């Protein structure tokens, strides 16, 4: 993936997606590095490739995806039942993690409060001894 950013927000915002034609062989190509000064222009398609371009200017991600699917003929891949189970398990782990983080934070805050109170009591005791 090549990213070509510029500071000129009035310029184009083009997404170029390269597709290899069926039966063509992959050639070793020199891929330009990404640039933040506008130096990494999209290369011409190689032999056996076609390029699909999408003008992303002022489009949200949903519209960009919609145009990509429309122009490329791609279809979304739905998660398998195993993928759905894995996703549900990850969500459960995230919820458990949030509960654990809150519990650890309460414990840590209580320990810090206890240390502050002990330090304050020691300071007051030292002040009383010094006053005697």
C-alpha cells in the first residue's frame, strides 16, 4: 500500500486499487515508498493488471466501501459461525477485562489513600513530638 499525502487539501483524494487479471503472472515490481510531501504518485498498472480509482473527496468510509464494492464487483464476506463465536468470546473477554480493570483501580486507589493517611498520621505525630 502506498500513501501519498500532501498539505494541499484542495487537491484530489484518489484511492487506486490494483487488480491482477486472471491468468496473469505476478511480476516483481519496484514499489515506491509512501510520502507526506506528494512524491509517491500511483504507478501505471503493470501488464496483466487493471486499476480501479475512487474519488474519496468528502466521502465517508461507508460511501467509499459502497463505491469499491460497486466498481469492483466484490461482495462482502460474512463471518462464519465459528467467526461469530470467536467475536462473541472476544467481547466477553473485553467486558471481563473492563470489570477487572475497575476492580484493580479501586484496590490501587485504596492502597494509595491508605499510604497518604499513614504518611499524614506520621507527619502529625512527628509534629506533636516536636511540639512537646
